C-alpha cells in the first residue's frame, strides 16, 4: 500500500507541475536565429562558422565589443586536428558559445600569405596541433593560450573566464557545460540510493551541486536512483546528508541495478522532453520541472529557440530526447 500511495503522490506532483509549466504566462523566448549547421567546413574546423581573415575579425571585434577567439589549425591536418574538429568544435553548445559570444577566426598554420603573417604575429609554430587563443581587439591575450587539443574542458573554461574577465555575463548553460566537462574529464564516481519513489529521488539529486547524471531503477526489490557525481565537489556522505529530510538511504552495493524505462519523469511530462540537452542540463531541468519551475534558465538561446518552434507547432511528431546524446 505504501508503494501505491507514493506513486499516486508523485503522479499528482507531475500533473500539477505540468499544468503550471504549460499555463504560466512567461515572456516569449528571445529572438535568436538558429544558425544553420556548417557542413561546408573541412572536418578540422568542426561546425563553427569561422572568419578566415584576422583583420576582418579585428574589425568585427571593434564593432561588436566581443573578444576574438582564434583557432590555429592545420588543414588538412593529422588525426589530432581532425579529432578536435569532430569532437570539441562540433559540440552544439560549444559551437553556439563560440558563435554567439566571440568573433571566431581560423588561421591555418600550414599555409602562406595572411595565414603565415598571423602565425608570425602571435609567434605560433607552423604545422602544429590545434591551439586556441582568446584576445581583445588589440590582439592582447585575455586568458592563457590553450594548446590542450585533447580537452574540451580547457576551451569551455577559457571561454567562461574570458567572458568573466571582459565584464560580460556568463550564460548558465556555459557554466553547466564547464562543470560537466571538468567532472567527466577528471572522472566521475557513482552511488546508489534507495527511496520510496525514484521520481522524487531523481528530482532531488538533480538539483545538488556536483551531481552530473542520474538514473532511476530497481535494486534488491527497491526503487533506487543511481547518481554519478564529481568527487571534487561532493561525496556519498554529503549527498545522503543533503537529502536526509526525504529519508533516502545509501545502498551498500551497486550490483544488480535495473534501469527504469521512464528517466527524468517530471521533465518527460513537458514539451522540454524534445530539447536535446547535456546530462547535467537534463538533471537540472527535471528538478526544476518537479518543483513547478520553468527549466528555461538552464537552456541556451538556441535551445530556447527550438522550444519556441515546438510550441508554435504542437501537432508535429517529435522524438523524445531524454537520455539521448546532445
């Protein structure tokens, strides 16, 4: 009987939360163009729309007040160059951040002419692995040179710091992406907690600092939530302590976990389920939805633009993106 009552209460919360999200008279999503995916680039450049002239980038930076983000890249390049283009420079949120908050300029490090002149100006080596620099319109570095082509975190961290040091507001989606990449590159730890209702559990854990990913399921006949967390930010004891009012219990083992087929249940009852998100974004959005708050605050402008298109065409068939890679 206790299990049935818990599910009923959770169902009531979902219905109430969904009604609130769909009926709030919130301001419309900002008018932000969805830039078409750049399919004309060589793979070394990813999906970013780059300028190919340093002086043109400088003129745009002076006009817009944005920092210049310069990619020094070998094209055609080695496997390190193509890997960086196909991973870091093709991540949708990284592409959006580069194009929205910076003036992107690419300098080929294996060509003559203006490329060679720019290379000499910044004292960058020719025929080198990818290097990123973020500079002011006077070409002075805002943050340290970023040569770690194996790390998406270094670029995102550099962009966040460059915006902060330039006195510009750092968008929430970029802060969340930085936190997730830092945690994943350093290595996540896991813990499993049992509870009366994993809908409630996933919503509670998804709001906690250091939690990167959650998954509801069953273990030893109990409803549980598996949590992936950043050990540099939190630990198992802290997670249990922070959820103590809800009487969640840390499981002594992680074996035998069976995944439930309805992850992020609160989020899944809303139109936000059609928006591709990172794991951390989905955790935060699910928690906000479960607490009858709008998930808009964790989304990027282009994700919000996508949401507006979904609302404008409610009858169009769409894929549930919860649990799908961004």
